[in-house]
C-alpha cells in the first residue's frame, strides 16, 4: 500500500504542476507584450517570441520629438488626462464609499436591509450596461462629450453600491468607541472623521487603490465619453495605434510600449501599499 507520505508527495507534485502551468499561462501574454515593446519589429505579426534585437525606439516615440506623428498621438497628454480623471474620481468614490459604508454599519433606520440588498444586486451588474444612459443624461447636463468632469462623475457616482467590504471592516471596529465618544459629547459626524477614519487606514488604502485603478485602466466608458484626441485617456489613445491608422498593426510595438509604461505606476503603487491592501480586504471580509 502507498504510505501517507507518498500520497502527500504525489498530491503536492500534482498541485505544483497545475499551479506552474497556470502561472505560465497567466504570465505569457504579459512577458510577450514586454518583449514586443523592446523588440525591433513594429508590426503585430511575428513568428518568434524573443526578438532578434532590442531597441528603445518604441518608448522614445511616446515622448515629444520621438516620432514624426507625435502631435497626432500625444501620449503624455493622454497620461495627464488619465491621471486627472483617475485622481478626481478616486477622491469622490472613496468619500462616497466610506460615508455610505459607515452609515450602513452604524445607523439603524427603516428600509436599511432592503437598501443594502438593492445596492448589492445593482453592484453585480457590469457598469458598461448603463453607459448609453449615462452618456445621454450627462449630455443633457452639458457634461459630455469630451468633459473630464463628466467622466469623473460617471466613474464615481455609483461607488456607494460597493459598500460591502468597507462596511465589513467598519463592523469590526468596536461600537463601544462610538458610545464613549457620544458620552463625551461628540456628534456622529465628528466620530466618523476624528475617530473612525484614523482607525481605518487599511480599508481606506484598499478603497483608494481600487477606485484609482478602475478609471486608470478603463477603456469602454472613456471611449464613449471622449471623442477628440486631446481628451483621450491612455486606454482610448493607444488603441488608435492598432485600429485607427491607415495601416493597422504597424504601430503595434508602440502600443505595447505605451501599455508597459502606463502599468508601471500601478505596479509601484500596489507594491508600496500591498500591506495595507491585504489588511483592508481581509479585515473587510471578516464580518458582513
């Protein structure tokens, strides 16, 4: 008979093989894109994985003076637009989520449970299902097309429906702290800003990261709201290099370079804030 130790070795071996295959499948497109960004081949067709030679020309083309058609494809302008929109929507979304989550965690009012369930169900639907309605509503208000403020609001106004993880974190903060503060004469507003928020750094960092990454990487909603090159976000702008040219694919390597460059800030931000991110999501999942 096969011993327990032998069974465990076989089981662990199978698990490691499966995980290794999954990692390779997940990493291959990313590694391939990075290699194409540094490779000398400009087109989107290649019979080799590793380039024959490497260059920085595709990255230089992302900056003024690096390519003859830079005025037509102003990458740094797109980065600036994306940064403004991402920061603005992140601030608004974070405030909405924190306030809604605290209210649902601490306050008891009529229809509270039903409102939570409705918000949870609405949050299950992809946001792009409402983009046409959002566009015409914002157009009626004069916030589309080509309005950074309109796109910020489109990203952030529904943020409160994503309350559940933050509410779960607030539920783990002892209610006795609120009661002690009320005895000392503090209002609910003062308790929230002066006591609860300073105690909630992990979940705040988690909320900021998630609300920043979404508009930073989004293409669908931005492509509907922005129609002029000078207002494009990066996701919308770099797509022009593979679909909007007379010879699609001839700028594919530049497209890869732009994608690699725009991902660097997110990677750095996540690595720096990883400890708080993990603490926030595990704390918020501890209690619903």
